[in-house]
């Protein structure tokens, strides 16, 4: 199958990850995470951050978000997020179903949430008729491909903690954000005041598996039970753990993210040379949002699979991946130019 620009989920598995899975397939080890592969992967995460963290592996990103959030609040409390957040738009109501808590959304500002939007919600604090805001959840990068700066995250964390709230980060593409910011992970997570995060690998070259990381270790004490009850305790945990070890070893995460982000920038350069198309947002990671001439949309989709983000505005979303090449983009742009 030819490469497409619909989602980085559509890419395959990086060869180094596949080799790690094959190597982990030798012999028998104890199941459910009591194995040397999981011990090694957790050690790699603790080395990546400051050591005093709790790390748990689950199958996918929705589970990482939902179960992480479940540890952070009660059913009378609320999760504040943008109206474009993945937990609001693309998780089929799972956060509300499993946590019993309400999602309170505010209009996104280029994918982001700002303190001035959250502050009015604090009027509900202590009022028994209103759900109580407890968690601010942000995506890093956002669903628009934009990236929160370190200062922006620090400000959100400070506001949250001053108001007896917690800060959650959906890091499904967190490697792409780290590459874009050109800082290490802990600078914009642990050191910035994030309490709990989902650390993704599937969109950046892994086969499956995400990590739930508790920087506030007091929140993670019951997670091993919540994970089991949430049907996310993988019996053959080594096949998630081995992937993460390979992913973090020799900065494979960075190599993959740099390729994906770099190809997005390369595609943006080509789009800028086509006056009939317009980028609607800054390209900061591996997502591009582009308005297209209406007459080329269906013919182009017949050749290259991609999603329309806002059909009413003829705006499509194109995603690059760790295995996207300049040749892929050149062929894609040649098709666009021919159709235009």
C-alpha cells in the first residue's frame, strides 16, 4: 500500500521496534509485568525523568487518558479541556463513562486552553449544585498540531495547584512536541508542574502500547487495581515493555519525531508555492491544516487517503509520519499540482 497523509496511526512499525518484539519472544517470563523487560522499560522512563515517578503500561491512548484521569478525581468533579481535545471529540464518551465525571469544554484557541477561560469556572467551587472543577487536561501537541510552550504549561500548572486542581497531559504525540520545543521531556512535563500524563509511542513507530506516568506518585497508588478493572493489564506485558525500551534507547523517539516533523515542514514549503492552497495554522509538529480548491478534494482523496477537518471550509488535515519521505511528498504535491 502507498503511504498516505490521513494519520500517523496508518504508518507501520519501525524496524528497531519490530526487532525488539522478536527478541522479547524468546523463552518464558512471568506475565502481567513481573518480568525483566518491564523492569528495564520502567528504569528507562525513570532515567528519562527525575527518577521518582510511577510508570504503568496499557494498550492504547484512550485507556491511558481515561484511566489516568480516573485516578485524579471523583464523579462530582469535572475535567476542563478544549472543545477540540481528543478526550472530548474522539474517545466516544469513554472519559465520562469510566470516570463518572463531567467534561467541561471551552473554545480552543489554536488548539490551546488559556487561564482566562478557566478562571470563570472557579465560581462553582464549593457550590453544591455545580460540578467541581478538578483537572485541567491539555494535549501536547494539541489536536491542531500546535505546541504549548514551557511557560504556558507552567502557568497552567500554577493556576491549577493554586485552585486545588491537577494538571493532566495527553501526550499521544509528546515526542513530536519535544522535538519541536528542542527541550527534554521533563522540562515541559515534570518540571513544569504536570501531575499525570499519557506518554504515547504508537503514533511514532511503535506497534501498540502507551505509558501512564504519575509525577505526583501519591496519585498512582491504586492504579494497578484501576488498570486491571479497566481491562488494560496486559498478560504478556513484555511485548509493550520491550517496545518502549527500544523506543527510548539511542533516542529512537527523537529520530522518528524529527523525521515526521521535518517532513511536515517540507510539505508546508511546497504548499506555500501553490497559491490555490492555504495553510490555516502554523506547522509546529507533524500535522498540517490546509484549505483546498473544492474541485480537487474528491479526485485527490481518490489517489491519497486523508481526512477533511472542516468540510464546510474545504479544510483538510494532512499528517506525516516517521516513515514519510521527501519522495512521498513530491509525488503527493505533483498530484495536487496536476489536479489544480
